[in-house]
């Protein structure tokens, strides 16, 4: 292997490693909820859910403006700076003296992750030859999916030491990635003279998402028709309306409206959001069921969850090699399997622990569904983007992923707090998960239909 190829390979390792780390951190705390709650003297799922949701809300909202900033000022600088912030905030999380301190440090973590994530995909696509970019995008997405699914398994082992180590594990890995990035990742700079992106729009989007989540999470406690919930949802609606106005009127909007007019990109993001609603529900709900209803320890839960992720990379690699079908069909198939696994879970699960007969089968099918759908969602969305908008486009893609998981987690918290018997509440959660996954399948098929229609129109125009 020549030195250029070797350096490119190391750069790909660093950039996919960052995607792995960001996704790992998003889910590694799932199995630490009980330990964190005991440490801080609270058992409220609604309060603890903000440890996940605050990170995901800020991460989602800042992916877009920080993606635009890295497009303008240089992706390598944005990537390294984001890694530094993320690593320092991870260290601070372990020293948090209370829940809301931890939530605050998670917000800082999210700022760093939002800078490094779109830059990492933009740098990866720029480092690869055009014919290898789709494969690179699939690899980048697959590492994130595997990390997200393996997070509880890693967290289960770390929690046996202390919940703080679930955050401190990021520090040595982050330092290594920063050092390697400085040495082997080439810089890419586009649109250096472009105006600064609309950072106010990003802030408004964050407030809107947070208000929607607040209403969902607190609905059972405050009352679904209470002034507080109605106010939260009104703030969310107003925020979304203002954000929509800004992206069509601001000279440098957070989202370029031209991106949303690319049918494959638009529908891929709809499918991304819907699939990740189901994905967020599927992982956390099963962790909570095994810990709270079956009485599993954190490490036992982590090991039980680790089985499904094994099928993610295996499925993705086999599908890429042997399934000669458009990505949209693989997304639809994966989403359908993921939804079927949720219905199987709802029908099979009983109150007495029975992992082999009630949890293993649905969890394996879930892993296969993720392996088919998630890598192809990112590949399908980014394949049609020009290189100079790669980081911005990847920010939109990842925003859909994070918003979907936030909404899924929030709806799950609302359903679990409904006051019904435990099994009934979880069955409602899994039926909701199935509905969202099947809706993602429909969106993927619509994406393919839109692509076919566009090509047909172009063919007719050429013939005329």
C-alpha cells in the first residue's frame, strides 16, 4: 500500500471513529439510568430522560449551523475543535454533583458532537474518490448504528465500576482521535467567502424541539390539557413556523431550500426521522423492561442487548454484496423487519423473565432491520449532494436522526407514564414503534418513486 492510500485509510479510521464515539455516548447511558437516579436520589423517568434528550435536542439543532460553519471555515478545524469540546465535557460529566448539572454538561457535550459529526462525514466524502463515496457513507453510518446499539452493552460493564466511567471512557479515546486527526486528516475548505449561516435559526429550532419534548415528557404530570403543556406546544409550533420562514428569507439560512427540493434527499430525511423514532424507542424500552420488570442488572442487560447489534454489520455487508436492489428497497425491507420485530415483542413478552423465548428473536430481527435500513438511509440521502454541501447535507441527515430519537424517547416516556399495568404500557410502546417503522418503509418507497419519476421526466425531455 502506498503512503497516500495508507494516510487515507488512517483518515477514514479517525473520521468513522468519531462517528462511533458520538453515537456510543448517546446510548451508553441507557443502562446507567438506575445507577444515576440512585446516586442523585431520584427515580423520575421524566427527569432522567433529559440526560438523553438535552444532549439529543442540542445535538440535532446545532448540526445544521455548525455544518454550515465548517463548510465555510474549514472542516478539519471544526472537527478537531468539536472533538476537544466533546472530550472536555465528557470529563466534566463524571464530576456532575446533581442531575441538572449532568444535563448541563451533556449540553456542552452536544455542542462538541454537533461540530465534529457533520465535519467528519464531509471530510470522509472529500477524502474518497467519487465512486467510493456511497460505500464510505454506508461505512460511516454503520459504525454509528453499531455504536448506538452496543452502547448499553459497554455501559453495562462500565456501570459495574461507577456510572461516571460511562462518560470518562470518552476521554482517552477522544485524545487519541484528536492527535491522529491533526496528523492524518486532510483539510477541506469550501465556500470561504459565503456569508455566515443563520445561527439564530439554529437556536430557534433548538427551543422549538425542546418545547415539544417538554410537553410530551411532562404531559402525564401536568395534565395533557393544562396551561403548561398547551404553552409548550404553542411555543414549539411558533418556533417551527419562524424557523420555516427564516430558511426561505434569510440570505444564509441554516438549511438551503435547494437541498429540500432534491426529492431523494427530502424523502430520505423523512424516512430517517421516522425510522429513528422507532429506533430510539426500541433500544431504551427493552433496556427499561429488562431492568425494571425482569430485574436484570446493568451488566446482564448490556450483555442481553449486545446480541442484536452483532447482526447489524453482518447484515449490512451481506446486503451490499448480494442484494442487487436500490437502496430505497433495502430501507423499506429493513424498516418493515424492524416494525415486525416490535409487533413480535408486543405479542410474545410476558411478565416473567424469559429472554430466550421472548426477547432474543425480536432483538435479532431488529438488528437485521437496522443493518438493512440505517446505512442505506445515510447513503441515499448524501449520494445526490454536491461535495461543497456535503457537511451541510450530512447535518440535515443527522438532525433527522437525532430529532427522531428525541421524539421517540419522549413519546415512550409519555406512554410509560399513562398509569396502566406495566405490560400493557410497554405493549403500547412497541405498537407505536412498529407504526413508526412501517411509516419509514412507506417514505422510503416514496423516495424511490420520486427518483423514478424524475428520471422518467428527464428521459422524456431529452427525447423531445
